[in-house]
C-alpha cells in the first residue's frame, strides 16, 4: 500500500530509501513511547 502511494514499483526501488540498520526507527519509537505518557492520562 505504501509502495503504491509513493510510486515504487518493486521492493528493490524502495530499499534504497530504507536505512538497513534501523529501517523503521524502532529504537527512537520505543524510546519515545517509554518516556511519553499515553494520551488522556496527564497528571
């Protein structure tokens, strides 16, 4: 679905834009989730 949206025809064309070490910034996402409280639960 994302590939169609951005116009990539195959996985090889998409791979040049993906950082192989952390393709979805998982480390940054997990860090942000561990620090930020869930929405609606403000002290």
